[in-house]
């Protein structure tokens, strides 16, 4: 019996200079949720800078890897399979022959991206998760470095340079001075670096993600999630200098840093240092989304592309896990009188918390608050800054009456300012009160009204409806206390 699947999977094979990766995504979602992700290290571009040809051993490994990935994609019945090749294949004189071999062997189409196309795809990957990204995207691969400006959901000037970690190692070996001159010579040719000054610099690529892990470790940052980890450029420069003199053994001890990445980290650190100094950004943001996610985003239908990525993934989680998914929007509207002057940013975070406030209903009551907190803190919210992750997780933690004295609560508290903490606590208590009033069932909150009157909070409920035949709850007093109100009046009308 053939079972109809909910997903409409799409596959992307990324043939890079160092590795080849297959990502299969749920094509029915706004955000690229990976259903499958596998990498094969082939070193296809090793030696291209010196010989002008692909690494012969890498070609053998690459042909086998692409064959496996095509077979897996077909077994998964992907709706579409995009096979993209980047700098190594683009620059090698035998690149066209390699592409022809793959196309003939596996009956597929391989698209070789130009430098400009690769830069734009990386920018679109960042915009996929952060539609309001403003600044410059720097995408580091094995064969090239792409720089592209982003603003208001679109990209502008772009350039590709032969500054990939493999290409730099070929050009300079372990000679830092020679590598520095090679980097500076390429960066001096870029005429739009000043467009990134005072704006965000988004760092993309596996080598820089490894550096992000070292930055997290060195700064004792409480959250180890890589995406949208942000750091002050001056602090980043200090750590980048430190990486240059660290031994391989010490870098291998950093949690999450692959031993295969370690040999390339000093060169990757030098390159990021020089890009920061040339661009002079306001902050450095590490993104886990790049060219593959940009290709996914490019293929999305317009009805999905216009959705807010955070609210879209929260709504999808509610549809899959909440008892009554429509209740999230009712919660958002019901408690709106508590936040008369909230900013669009704060409203967005409150809406996200409302949508996911009931997806942990089937967890054991003794661990519900803790489980909700940890899962929300590390879920794939695309493009969400760490403080916003902490705000959503802490709000739902409060909804489940989590204890502030626990280490994980203190981790979130450390990322939030006093105003944000107050908003999270009030929202969390309001969520608990709303669920108490309605039992989490849809359409009941609409029959009640929450309002302010001379500094007091009033909740009006229809007296004739037995669903609201309840005694005063301590949650009422906690909400009033959180809002610095004298009391909360529960009225049956």
C-alpha cells in the first residue's frame, strides 16, 4: 500500500571545492527544514589554483558521492533535485568534462554557478531567515570568498575572489605574511567595502561556523546555537588573533569543532580578521544559512516567500503538536490590551510565544517547563537573534510556572534586559491565565474581555456560560503583580 506523504521534498546537491553535500528539505514549508543532510569530503578543488585542473582523486570520490546522492534523492521521491557546482568546477579547465560525466552517468542536469550567482545565492540564504538583513554577506568556501551587500530584502553589489581556504593554502602554504598580502591584494580591488561600514557583517561558511564555536567558548556565551550568534567586532578580532597562535590540539578540544576543520582555521581566522578590518561593521553575525538555503528560497512560491519565517515555523509547530492550533491567534488578540504601546518586534515575539504555548501539553507535568524551555531555545528558528530565542523560551517557561532559580532560567535571564524580562513574565502569566480560563479550547476566549480601568485589571466573562464557573485563581494575582496593578477583578456579566 502506498502511503501519501505530507512533505513535498526538494533536494539540493552542492558540489563545493572541499565537500559535496545533499540536503533534502520539506518543500511545503516556508523555512528549509532538512529531512536529510549528508556530506562527503572529496577535496575536488585541491590543486586547482596551481594546476588549473580538478584533483583527480577528488573527481573519483565526487563522482561516487554524486551517484549516491542522486540515488538517495530518487528513493526519497524528491519533487525536484537541483545539482549546483561552484568555484572549483567553475575555475578548472576540466570542469566541463566533469559536469558532462555526471550528467551522462546519472541522467541529471548540473548547473555551474557563476561567481555572481554564487554570491547572490548566499545572500538569499541569509535573507531567507532574516528578511530585514542589512549590511554585507561574506560567504567563505574551499575555492572562493563571495561578498554581497543586502538591504530591505534584496541584494546589491557583489564580488567573488579566489580566497577560499583551499585556494589560500595553495597560494601561501603556512606563510602568514604571504597569505596576508594575497588577501589584501584581493580586498583592495573591491570598490564597495565602505557600504558595509557601520552595518552588520553576516559570516557564512563551514570554516567560519567553526570559528563561531570558538568565539562562543571564549566569551562563555550561555547559548551554543550557532545561527545568528552575534559578537562585537573588536571582541571578534581579539579571538581571531588568539586562534592564529593556538595549537591544533587546543582547538580540537572546543566542543563542536571538527578535527577536519582545524588545519584550515588559522587561515580562515586571518581572512575574517582582514574582512572585518576592511568593512568595519557594527557587529559580526554568524549565519548557518547560505547558498543551499538561498536556492531553496529562490524556488519557493510567492505565497510562502512573503510569510514571516519565525511565525511560519511556530504556526507549523502548532499545527503538528498543539491540541487546538487556532488557539494561538486567539491568545495573541486576547492579551493585546496588556501591551498598548508594544513595538512590532515585541509583538512578533509575543505572537511566536502564543503560537507555541501549548505544543508541550503531552510532556510529563514535572518536566514540562524545562523541556519546553530547552526545546524552544534550540529549535530551528531561522534568523532569530539569541536574545529573541531566549525571550520566546523564557516566556513559555513562565507559562508552565518554571523556577527562576534553575541554571537554564538564569541563562535566559542573562541574555535579557529588565524590560524584556518583565514582558516575558507578564506574557507567560497571561498565557497561563488564558489557558486556565478556556481550558485551551478554541472560541471561548472570544467570549471574555480583558481590560484596564483606573489601574486595575478586569476580566469580564459571560455569567450564563457554565464553562466559566471557576473560582479565583492565584494566576490572577500574579498577573496583577507583574503589571504593578492594585488587583485583578474577575467579573461575570
